[in-house]
């Protein structure tokens, strides 16, 4: 397809700045340091589009170039024509536009041949009885876009994605209408394309020990049929670093709406750092088992759950800034032990660690996916929550809305796990909400505590919860929890004061967690980000002030309307 409707762009810095509403300033001198291990790369000065050599015909297959953008039809790659050789997608001034899904590697369902195993990105494909997976490398600053809402990016088991951007040259995955100048998609539109699905060889509690030990774990993924699962929670499915994923969530198969990124049994050897899910109709990041860790996540205007985990996920999520839309967003976290089968005690239990989260519901009750709320733990899930802020302050102060529940437990199995205090506990975390907690209508703690009392250890029955506080009068001007998106107090090594000059100041001492958010002095803070050490600056979309393309319904500096 010759995308003549896309405007010519003369310089990369101008191109990305225009397309991203001024949030991303691209340094044209920023060169990726990724090793080019593709079978072949771009096609030279006349055609810079990605290319590879077909292993069957030995012919060169390359995208078409219209002077600005590269386009790739189904003869290059597609749902029925997955990549079977390594490929590098270069950085160009325009966008790489795909007219079909981009499937990397061939799916294995356990019925034919051995599953591929990941290869190191800097080594050639090995000769041997076990085939090596395919590596898709995407250069820093590249933009990938899809023309059809039903298409998506799939990394099959054993294959890898190396999308290693930088603060000044993030990699952007979006819809084609987001790449025009100016964009022809509404900034908060969703379901313009599918999203990213990564199938790993990690552990899911949908399989038992015998299945895992005998290569019998082949769980069917959301989206078009493909399989994930194995016995290696340390496996690597590649790198996602300084990445935006925008306008996702189309129902690509009956009943299957994809997310920003779906991590299906992805292992801890995978690097996920500085990643944003923006305007998606389903979840932002969803984890089905595995142990992949995430550092520096922004979930902005995710219609359903910004973080959703189940089926034995045991990774760590550190520094998560979550902001619901004016009339969108369900929960900041939705956690299940097992998502659909009803085995609330399945092993390994879903027990992630969440450090330094800031959860900002909009308190809307008119959302397609449900009310805008804080975390929900259910179905026997465990979660370690540390150094976090859950606050409906802006929804109440700016929108004059009454709050929805900001922390909820559901199901007796979840209460039992929480009461044991090993797989679920809370440290140095504050809830500043009108309705801070919600109890299950049936489930109870044996101690007789309600969820709020458990959270704060009010009656001495949950001593494993330390430094947790609840403030219900979050609109009181003496109570300061946030300054826009930033943790409001100036935290020091003696703690963070959340009420000043109130009669009973709430001082919480942040736990010192690896990689957790800090201020400019290096002191740990409570919440995701501080104004003087803002890890979101430069590479994200929609967080800056209105003059620079901000999309927030409150001013990030003052909390006022833009």
C-alpha cells in the first residue's frame, strides 16, 4: 500500500514531536547501540525499509518506501506468514506501517516437533536438532503502526523482541491514524489495533508439575490461537525499554480483546523498563503466570485494569504511575490467583511484589468497564504492596465526585491469604480516599477485623502490615498527598509527612527497595515519582502540561483543570 495520505516529514525530530503532541523530543543524534543480528537490514539509501532473505527461495523480501514511510503487506509478514528469520526494523523519519499482523516465529502447540528455544540476540542461528527462535530487533526511535484494528504483534515462544529505545528516542507502537501529521485519531481513542502479545516458556498454574516437567504445558493465548507456558521462569523473551504502546485493545478473536501488552508466562530474563500503555480498551499490562519484572510503568487512560495479573505470576513491578481517564478506567490493579477455572488455591500462587505505585482513580461511575477504583485482590491472590499512594484527591477536588472504593478484597481464599501475612502484606502505603476500603459481603477475617483495620493493623492482628495509613478526608486543604502526579512531600531519610500543618501529621518512612522511586537526593519516597527526579520526563505521552501536549484532566503541577 502506498500511503500517500501520510504527510511528508523532513526531519525526524519534527516528525515525532508533531505526532506525539510535543511530549517526545527526539534527539536525531541518538543512535541505538543494539547489535544488528538480522539476516539483513534496511535496503540502503534508496529504500531504507526492513528486509530479509526468504530461506526457501533465497529472494530478498523488503517493504516499500514512499519517500517517508515504509509499508509491509502480508507477503512480507502476516498471520499466515510469520517471520522465520531474524529481522531488524530500522529508524526512519516516517513510520513502519503493517497491513497484516506481525507474527514473530512459528507457534508450537506440543503436537509437532520441539518448541524453539531463545537464542542470544548477538549470535547467529545455530545448527542442531532443536531450532532456535527468531529475533525481531527494533531500533531506538522507530515507530510501528497497523492499518487494521484486528492486527497485532505476536512474539511466539522461543522468539524474542529487542525493542531498546532511549529517553530521547522511544519506540512507539500505535495505529496508522496516529502517524499522520496531524494525527487523525482522537487522542483517547482505543481499539485501533490489537496490541502486543508475548508468549513465554515460564510457569503458569494452569499447568501442573507433571505437565511442566514433560513438555506438556501449552496454554492457549488470548487473540488468534497460539500457545504459551513451560518450566522456565528465568527465560528471556527479549527487551522492551523506553516504549509507548498506544490505542490498543481490539477484539481480534471472538471474546478476546487484547491489552496494551500481554505477558504470557514470560520469564524474569526479559527486560521491561520504561514502558507506557496509553488509551487501551482492555488492560494496560496483563500477566498470565511467569516472573517478568517491570520497572517504570505509566498506565494512562486504560479503560479496564491498568495492571492485571493471574495464573501464578510472581514478578516484581516497581514504580507504577496509574491515572484513570475522565470517564474511563476500572481498577489500578486486578489480581487473581487463577483467572478463570475457579481453583483459588492453584500453585504456584500468584504473588507479585508491587513497589512505589501511585494510583489515581477518577471516581467515574459511567465507564464501560466498571467504576474507577483502586486495587482489587480476589480469587486467592497474594500481593506484597510497598511505598504506594492510592488517592482520589483530584477526582474529588477537581471533578467534585464522590469516591469509589480504593482498596478491596474479595473471596474467602483471598482473606485467608491476607490474614496469614506472608503472600499479602502492606508496607509504607497511604490511602487518601473518601471510601478507602471495601469488604466482601460474605468473606471475613478470623480476627473479626474489617479490611481497613487489617490494612492499618488497627487492632494488632496484622503486625506484618507496617507504616500503612488511611486518610478519609482527602480534600482537606491541610492534607497533602500529591502535587499533580508527584508525591507532594519532600521526603528525606527521616520519612515523608503527608499532613501539614495538621494537628495529627501522618509521617511514613519509605522502605528502601531496589530500583524504587527516589528524590533528587537519593532518598526513597512513597509513590511512583517525585518532581525533582522525574523518570517519566521526555519519553512518555500525555503527562506534561497542556502547552506541551498534555492530556491530563488535572494540571500536573497544581491539580487544577487545564
